[in-house]
C-alpha cells in the first residue's frame, strides 16, 4: 500500500501491486496475482485509523526533516517510508498479537473470516469475490470481476464493520492527554507554555513570542509552532489577534 493508493475523502483503497520472492528468496514488487487493479471501499473506522496513522508519519517526518513522497509506503520501517515492510514480519507480529489475546488463529484466516461474515451478512458473492481479489474458482459470480460495483462494496464494508467489535476509545481526547503527557514536539511546546501560564510565570495578558519566534526558539518548523499555538487556543490559555498572542486568564480555563 502506497500513500497515493488511498483516497481517505472517498474512503477507497486501490491495490495495484504485490510483494513476492524470487528463486533466491529476494523480495521484489510485481503485479497482483490476478494482474488486476482492485478497489476496496473502507469503512469509517478504518478511515479514521489510517488518518491517525498517516498523521503520526507526517509528524515524525517533520521532526526528522525528511520528505515523504506520495510514492511512500503506508507501512515501513524507514523514516521517509521509501521501503515496504517484509511480509514475514507482518505475519510474525500478527502471531504475537493473537498469542497475547489467547486466540488460536493465523493471518490468512482473516480472509475466511471476512468472506463468511460478509456472506452471513447478506452481501452477494460477487461483491465478496471482488473484495477478496478472486478471479476464478469455477463459480460464475466469482469470475465476473468486471460487474463488481462500488455501491455493493460499500454495503459490504458497512456490513463487515457492523459485525466486528467496536474500536476501543481512549478515556480522554488526544488534546486532553497532551496537557500532562505530551508526545509530539508541538504538544511539548504547548504544554510548557500552559504550565508557565497556570503557575503565574507568564501573567494574564502577557504577550507571548510570535509563531516565528517560537519556531526559532524551539528549533521546530513554523507549521509545528502553528500547531502548538492552535492547541493552546483549544485549551483556552491564550488568545490571538493577528500575529499577537497573549496569555489568557487561567481562572477561566475549563
């Protein structure tokens, strides 16, 4: 999966290529097994997860000052995501995950699970075949890939999402967690200013540095400084009038 293959606004993933091994066990990228491009509609929860994942990648790339290309892989171990992960490592991580959960299963069983749950949910076999990438098998509906419809696949996406457990939610939003447990540079900058404002080190109405000055003083990009100020405004501890940023009365903070 490359970043350019995901349209999060439309909720569609396009699969064009696959990773395989040659006779020397060297990995290389090739066409899919059926030599066809596949479109898979994503449910809303998966779209949210991918948005969060890609946001984390952009934040890390910004910290490391590396450029991320549209050709970059969605999953990678390199800072700029220019290299794909090894298929074997994905299988290994999945085995460790299910072992911790006490489930006796393997990665390929997810395909069987997906197919049976979709069919049990009333999705037609042709649509199920399209999601799984089937192109044959002796069943006419599995062969007619050209008749696969996105509308039907959207129903398949919703049906599968409705049959799995809901995604666990954090007790606090990321914004609230950042007050006491900042993870990213912009969160740490905002948390530092907030602490100084709440402690009185920075008095109510005091002018704060400009975004450019914050960026220079903390050695981050202007974009990261913008995000820090936006977070401070969200917390209600600063006000901004044009380029002027001022500390806000901490007693009124929610």
